[in-house]
């Protein structure tokens, strides 16, 4: 199973100039805990999560976001994505085609695939996700 098989294709994104209050409203409205941050051209420049809001000081997304973007392409096996999430202690991975954001895989997407009976050969125990 590949990223393209389980990724969420309609991705909520934010820009670096969005206020933290607006970001919190976005999280609450969409019932999510993190999003990719994109520039004016749609290029992913960071990722921001609820943990960033709680642990960092700043008034805008650009000042609290994680600028180290760990991303994958659509043809990366889900098992490799799970390994990345565990190794980097992250909950979501943007899926890119070139520099274009085409989806996102979250831990919830992987768990949902397992729950639906999709075969995913995990390299680590599932509870580590």
C-alpha cells in the first residue's frame, strides 16, 4: 500500500502570516491538530501543530512552525511513512509531487487503513504509532 492509497487529498493549509488565534480556530473548525504551511506560490515551507502553539511563543504561524519539512511522494510505501513518523516523532507527513502539495498522510490515516483490513507490513509494533 502506498501514500496515494490512504492520503487525504483535500488538505487544509495555512500561511506563515496567519495569527495563532486564527490557526487555533482553523484546528477547531476542521477538527485537526496540524497543517502544512504554504507560501504565496503554494510551496510547503513548514508544518505547524497544536504542540507548536502550546510550546512556542509567537503571534504568527511563521514564528512557531517547524521549518524542517519531512515529506514523501505518492509512491512511498505506507510502512516507510510509519517509520518516518516514529523516527522523527511526527504525526503527519505532506505528500508532494515535485513542489506541489497533493495530499497528507496522518497517523490516523494509517490506523484507519489497518482498521479497514488493509495489509500494511509494519516494521514496528502498531502501538508505537
